[in-house]
C-alpha cells in the first residue's frame, strides 16, 4: 500500500518521510506502550498492525491486526515491514537482526543503530559520555577477577548490572561488601556467549556485566525527548521519579527541584538524543546528587513509563508526539497544563483499585492495559492524579486508598 505522501528525494534523506493519516503504522511489540501509541495514532486516523507472540496482547486489543509471531521470526518481520508504511519498536529488547530486516524491507525511522546502542549498557554509557553528559565511573566485567578489580577501583557500594536484557531492576546487584560480590551467581559471568555483536568491531564493549560506582542521589529524574528524522528536537518537562525494588512507582511533575537543575537535565537529555541521532522518542533517566549535579543512568528509545503523566497533564502526550515524530509531522510544543502525580498500578494494587474505583474523583485518570493476569510487580495500568497544586495532587493520591500511607518527601539539595 502507498498512502505515504513522500517529499521529493532531493529534499530529504531516505529517513525523513511524511506519512499522512490513513497510513499503516506497524508496532514491533504489543505491550502497554504499543497499546497507548496505537490509541494515540488511531485518534489521528492511522491504521495499526502489531507483531507480538502473545495472543490478545495489550496492543492487539486496539490494533487492526496482530501478527502473532516471536520477536525472532524473520518472515513475520518481513511481512510487517512490507504491509506497513512505517514501523516502530516499542521495547528495546527485540532481536537486532529483526530490526535490521525491517530496515531493509520497510521504513524504520528509529533505525537499528539506536537499538544496538540502547540494548547494551556499555555501549550506551560510552555513547552518552561521548556526548558530554556526566556518567558515573563504570567498568566492563567478564569474570570474577574483573569484578574484584572493578570493586577495588570503584569502591563500595557498587552496582553490578547485566549489560543486556535487564528491566525494572532485574539483572542488578547492589554490592555493599565483597561478601555480596561472592553471592552473585556464577551463571551471569558467562552470559556473553549469547551476546549478539552489534555490527561494530569494538569487542572491548562486549561483556556480560558492567559494574558502576554507586551514585548517592537525592532524586531521580527523567526527560522524554522527541526528535524527527529532520533533526527537530522537543523535550517534555522532567519528571521526578520514585522507585521501589527497581520498579517505578510514582512520577511527580513539576519535579520538586530547582529550575536550574531541571534545565540541566533537559539539556543533557536533548544533547544525548542529538548525539545518538535518535528518531522518535528517547527517554533519558538521570540521578541528581545533593550538589545539584545531574548524572546519566539509562536510556530507552521509545515512550517511557515516566512519561505517562503527559497523557492527562500536557497539551500533547508522549504517544501523540511519538506518532508525530515517526510520521514526519511537525512536533508539538507540549505545555504542562496541570501539576500531576502518576502512580503505577501493579498486580498487587489491582484489587484495591477495583474496590475503590467507583468512588474515585474525576481528576484521578485511570489507564488500564488489558492484561489478563495480575501478577505481583506486573504493570497493569497507571493513574494520573491532577490538581491545581502539586501538594493537592499528592493528597488526592492518598485518598485513592491503593498505595498505603504515602511518604514522598521532596528531594533536599545541599545548598
Ligand atoms: P536501572 O535499571 O539502571 O534504572 O536501575 C534501577 C534502579 O536502581 C535505579 O532507578 C536506582 O534507584 C538504582 N540504581 C541503579 N544504578 C545505580 C547507581 N549507579 N547508583 C545508585 N543507585 C542506582
């Protein structure tokens, strides 16, 4: 099909195409991020296909068609590429070869290069440091001996992470002592047999683990940046994020930090998006230390949980902005319309949500992802709580009776 309205090839690179409504957007990955992207795209008149192995996955419930196939199924990837005018990945752990197949047979504006960088922590840290954004000291770790050397150099505590495949705090060990280091399972040190080289020859970056110096942060923030293939860049207001057990629990906006710190975070995030030649969305997670400095933590080349607040609190959501960037439309300049607290609904929260929902006020905006099974720690949905003042939004969140007695003290900087 060809509903794309293409600009003259001499005017733009092959990366920059304009896809008008009616065009078909293919989503590689059918989880909640795909679902919310599809809902935004549908509102604008686009048609949606999704590729995901799970029948009736969150995105398939709102898409025109699902290709039910594994993320390593090359034939299905080719079919998605050929059938769709534009394809996007909604999570970064898709097989790199699959993304390359789509790039060859169709139009993948995010590109496979961004995926290759963001699915491997060592590559990611090198790329961000090269962009001039502060990154905490880190060492590649292949063996137990490497780990001992890294601990000696970086000091304790130290955070050991798998370079690939980790999410929501999985594949991470906070090491407070050498005894903690000894408890790291043997198997993770030999993980690099399965590592896919990312196409470049830099084997120094191919290790199963990375050890990083602990950052004594007072706050965690994230910025979602949108960038078009033409190079236009727009970022959303930074979110102040609260994690527990490695899982994002709450995002608070406006973040309760000095303007200067927020500007620094936003600039750092935009600089990374430009340096990586990111197209679509790039979420940049950062730590803030007591002296007001901002340190890089990690990237996601897609919509991000910490950007869900934009759905109800901004003039344009991250999902609409994603669609705009992918389809070559002009990026919106998102304005924050209301203070907001986003709270994640995990499997263990769902019964209380269902019990109290009928009495929730209208300013508690519910989003559920349509997942059949509610397991503890599984992200089932979120709520955006709006109020004229942030303290009122936090108070309103307490009255929803889902997250227990909430203690969310504002971050304290040293000066
Ligand atoms: P990540 O998956 O890298 O975002 O890590 C999950 C959570 O672990 C972060 O949100 C932090 O709360 C914590 N964490 C990760 N890396 C570090 C670090 N280098 N220093 C301190 N805390 C960290």
